[in-house]
C-alpha cells in the first residue's frame, strides 16, 4: 500500500480530535445492500478500495422511485471528505445549516430525518436512504424524503453541482449528467 493511500490517511486521522462515533448497532439492513450485486457493498464507488478496511467507516446512499432503485453508491470516509472539500464553502455552509436546523431524532427508514411531512402513498415517490457503516455493521441509518432532497439540491452552488456531475460521469457511465440525486447528508455532521 502506498504511503498516501486513503487507508493510511484514515489511520492517521485517529490522532486528530474527533467526535465519538456511536458503536455499530447490528448488521447492515437489506435496504442498504447493493441492488445490482444483491449483497452489501464491498468497494468504494470512487476509489475502488475495500470498504471493510476503513475503520472510520463508509456511507451508503441509495435513491428510490417507489420501490425501484434508481441510483446507489458507497463512499469510504476519505472519498466522502474529498467530495465535500470539492464542494464550495457556500454549499457546505448552506447544507450544514439546513440539516442541523431540521435534523430530527429519528432513525431508520419509516420517517424522513429532516421533516415531519406526511408523504402521499404513491409508487412514484422519490426518497433516499443513507447509512453510515463500519465493516459489516450499521452505525446510523436514515430516510430523506424527495422534498427535502429537492430543497437541498436548490442550496448547492454551480461549483458543487459541477463536482457532483464529475462524480456521476466518472463513476456511472451511461447515467445522464443532469441526474439529480445530490449527496443527501453533510459529512461533517456524521463523521
């Protein structure tokens, strides 16, 4: 492994002061397994490294339209942090304020973590599921409704949108560049 690999950087970050991460609470639920591989994610979508090697964990994000998975990815902590650093300061601040002002004390996939709106029962309803995992265990899991995802999408700058478009182009050949599911959680809140 190279001297500056993501895993090495991840290990070195233990010397920095970090909030205490909750302990894993159980196995990763099937809702956060890769639909395409029919199992938990094993590698980071961006760097290709094995996710179980990152002791600070990784994030799984999935976007649904009704029961259909329309987009999914897993990012190790270093790649997640790099993506946030590629975003504009303005976007990071807006998303941070939006999420911290609205974050509800709910966990799981029954309610939106950012609002208490009642969703209409419809198979066309879009929503996101997000999970913070360590190894083969879940630490935190939340649902974000389509309305909140849309509101967050409106908060991002042109620079941040371009960064997201590059991520889609580089990692999902064939997906339209203007595909909308922007990362639905602000990494600094979770890590």
